[in-house]
C-alpha cells in the first residue's frame, strides 16, 4: 500500500475521531460553496460534494437546507480560507487550514497557541512544501473491484485506490478533484464522501514524552473554532 493508505490509517486514531466539530466545519463549507457557486447543487459541484459529506456525517437534512438558505443571505459572514504554518517542539512541521470571518482574531489565536506550547509560527511557504495536497473520494465497494477501478481512473488523475471497512478510497492530486468527481458521476457511482488532505512526504518518530509535547499544541489548535484541519509530520503510532 502507498502513503495515502498509511496516512488514512494513522488519521483514524482515536484522537482524531474525538474532534466534535464536524457539523460546524460542514456548515462553513456550505457557506463558502454557496458564496462561490450559488445555492443550486446541480450547478455547483463544490456544494454537491459538501452535501454528500453532510449526509455521510449524519447531519440532518433540515440543517443542511437551513445552512444553504442562510448562506444566500448577504448578511451571512463570508469565510476566508487561510493556511497557517509553523513548527511544534522537536522539529515537527505543522500545517493548519482555517476558515475565518476575522483574520486578525485567527492570526492572534494561532500565534498564541504556538507561543504557549514552545512552538514557532512560520512564514508562508515555510512548511507547506513538505506536504502533498491531495483530494479523496469514498465510494461503496459493492459491485466494484478496487484494482480494476484504479487502472480505469489513472487517466483521470487517480494515484491510489484501495479498499477498507469504509468502502473504496480514491486518492489523487488536489487539482484532479473536478475531473474524478465528474467521471464518477458519469458512471453513476455514488460518492459517499469526498475531501482534501495534506499528506506529509516524510514523518519523524518521537519518544512518548516528545509526542506528548506535540499533542499538547495540536489539541490546542484543534479546539479553535476557526480551525478546519491540522496536519503534521509526526509519525502516527496506532497503539497510542
């Protein structure tokens, strides 16, 4: 298996699953998708993808429809996606995706977390190059063969296709998202969920006490309402 498979396995650790912000993140995604491409999912591929993710997360349909309606209101906050970079203790690179309606607040908060946890906030581009920006799709495995599908989707940008207990996972470079989404829809293959991730090119193994230092910073960052995702170069320990 490739790096996407190993990365996904690590991300499924209990600590990541404990993040109870899924509906908040999806709500912001809906606002950004509607502001960008309008409220009609048929004409807005980004909104279609967010609605699929909402369904996969068991977000009530009424909540989704209300969020779409609210997003069309000109008074609704317009979230801006901002990327933050830096280093945790022990040389671990940290990449933080945020969606904020107040950049000054978000910058101040993120900087304070790094300062309080002996980290260093970096400049733009200081660690982003250490991560591959990827897109992913989860589809049902019934009636499909992952190996055969991988061969068929290579021409559309797919790099890794594998099966796990959640279905068949397709990973590709970030800019292949629209091409693969369209091909899956053309084939009438149901997309259960989709998204984007940043996979570290190299990871670093730390001792238990060093891991605790890094975890302290990551957990503080994850608790922030403006934070959507946190990625790092620390080697994940499945038994942690």
